[in-house]
C-alpha cells in the first residue's frame, strides 16, 4: 500500500469528489510542489495526466504550452473513497488507516474550525473583528493590503470556519463587522 502525505490525500479526495475526476492545484501551492505531488501519485498509479478537456481544471502547462489535467484512476478512488448512502446526502468517507498516512507536520489541521497561524493576516483580521468596536471593511482591507472583494471573501471563509460575524450599520463609519460576543474562538456548528 502506498504511503501518502496529507496533501496527496487531499488532492486525491478532491479529485474523487468531482464528476470528471480532475484534480486542481491547492491554493498557495507552488509549481515545484505540484509537480512533486503529481509525480508521486502517477508513480503509485493512483492518478494520470491527460490533455485538459473543456470544463476541467488545469494542473500544469506542458512544455509546448498545452494544458494538462491530473485525473484520478480507479485505484485512487478505491484507496480514498468509500460511498456511504445516507438519506440526506451522498457522504463520502475516507477509507485509509492512520498507519498508511505519512504525517505532514507543515500543514495546519484540516478541520474547518482550525485556528490561523499566529501573526498571519487572517489572525490579524480575527483580532480586529474580536474588538468590541469591530472594524469596517475598508480598515480590514487596508490592514491586510487586500482588495474589497478579497476581504469580503475572507469574512465568508471565517463564517465557514464557524465564526459568528455580526454586521452592524454605523451612521458615520458605514457597515461595521465584528465577531459576535468579541470572542476569537469559533462557535460550534
């Protein structure tokens, strides 16, 4: 049985969830890291590269400029996914023993309630929102050096992590955002 890193498992899992079986390059992953992951997954015969078809995510560009997609094979699906039929949803469960997974200590926990790395922009955003006075979208964007749409997306991401974010109208400052109760811990969903 192949020993896979958390990142390799994540790539396989996301590919298995898509109808076309194509993987996408995770955010903040460099070209060299993506190449290393794809080489390992291809070597273990869990995925293969194909020319990108319409609607498929691009994994990399070939030397001749053509787009290449990385798609999961049956062995990859068998390793990663086991379908369980529930009345409300089509839930897919990882079927990998802990001993088969090589720990990757560089990655943050994969739970949706994971706290951001101390000193990161996201941690600073949470600190600003945890203040009782809250913060405006403009102040958050200026602090982080983001555009307004990126800042709004970050607020959405925090909501998905379990933070309860209030939006309050202020006469002079406009809309103020803050974490409900001033707590910087996520609420249980």
